[in-house]
């Protein structure tokens, strides 16, 4: 059977697998254990940034042993593989964050532009404190310096997909995190 036009291949489109399922699982368990220690006897609320952090949030929440709640915000700045100038927020927080211990859960800390918008938005709700947990931190110049306390993986400036991360809404379902072959988007 031939692929319909415009539907990409999947693993064949990766130039390299950077982190496999087992490495991701181990890293999430490690961060979950640290968070469980740090947030013992606190009032933790995880705030995941859609859609990229969805699988990370789901796994991280289950790796945290202390009581907590989670919520979701919708914010994005990317169009294809290039950041756009505009950060769009399309889903607000529904839990009451006032006086609580908020941990923002983001897929990638890249320029920091998206995270800065989410960070400032969360602070408007007057939580007791706000920290950030990123699945991936890219080694790039930042536009905003933020309190990113937990990072699962540090990478160079390559475009990655999988485990929630997309290229044009594709590849999110991959169980690994891999570098997208530049041939796919060039
Ligand atoms: P920033 O606003 O420049 O920090 O970009 C962060 C957002 O861009 C992330 O939340 C991701 O959704 C997206 N992003 C950045 N780098 C990548 C990547 O390598 N793959 C997929 N999405 C990315
Ligand atoms: Mg994205």
C-alpha cells in the first residue's frame, strides 16, 4: 500500500534516536523522586503546557509519590521548526493557584519565550511560589532567564520529535525522542 501524499514516514524520518523509552522512563522516575522529596508537606500543583508536555506530565505525575493536583495551559510559539515571534495562549488555568506551590511542566526550554509567557501568567494567580520542570533544555542563547529547577535531558540546538514533541503536529506518539532528519523539513 502506498502512503497518502503528505503523510510522513515515522521512525525512518529520524536521523538519530537521542533517548529511548527506557532512558526516558529512568529520567522521569529520577525527577519524580526529587520532586517528591522537595514537595513533601507542600501543596503541589503541576501545570503542564499543551500539547508537548502531555506524555511527560502524565508520566511525571505518576512518578511523584506526594499528593498533588495538575492542570493544563495551552501556549505555543512554534510554526514548523522555527520559533515564531508570537506566543499564543489558547487555554487558561482552571484550578485556583492562590497561595499554592506551582511547578510548571514544559516539554522544551528553548529560547524561553513560551515559558516566560506561561510563568508570568501563572504568577498573576498569586501562587506561593513557581518553579519550572522541563523535559529538555536546549543549549541555546535565552531570551528569558527563568527558574528552571528540574531538567531531564540537555541537548544541543537540534530539532527533536517524539514523546509529545511534534513537527507540524506529527511524531508526538513516538516512544523515543529523536532528531528529525533535516531532509523532512528542508
Ligand atoms: P521557546 O518559546 O523558544 O522556548 O520554544 C519552546 C517551545 O517550542 C516548546 O514548548 C516546544 O513546543 C517548541 N519547540 C522548541 N524546540 C523544539 C523541538 O526541537 N522540537 C519540537 N518542538 C520544539
Ligand atoms: Mg510544538
